[in-house]
């Protein structure tokens, strides 16, 4: 699977409405057949930083995502809301879901 984490630095005046602004992009991506997850978080340290954790089943799914109309539209809708170019980690990894943490077992 492709496992991707992206950090977005949002303009302070757009931070409180950022999630609403990316809702169409989020919903369209989650509807893609090869999308495993597409989850946003807001930093507890910096209220203007949002982190997107996403995963796609395989090369084909990742390629379809970045070539989709909603991907291009989503990026363009974010552009005026951002302070800087987002930072990304994108890696192909084994697996197709989250694994249990070995160091901390419950029950």
C-alpha cells in the first residue's frame, strides 16, 4: 500500500474553516475504490497545522487518485488557504491496514 502523511500550514484566518473547505476533496477521495483511509488531524501544538494521514491499496489506486479531477480541484481549493508548500512523507509499505502495536498490548 501507499502510506502518505502530509502537513499543511494554514493561514491563521483560515484555520477554523479549513476542514469545511476540504470536505468535498475528503469525501471524494474516501469514495475512491482504492482508498484505505483519508484522515485529518489538527495539531495540538500549532492550531494552524493540519496533518493528513492517507493510504491507497496499490500503485494503480494511488495513480488514479493523483490523476483525478477532485485531486486537482482539492489542491487548488487549498492553495489560497496555505502559508507554505505542504510537507509530505509518501512510501510504499507492506500491508493493507493498521497493525497492532507490539510494544503496548491491551487486554
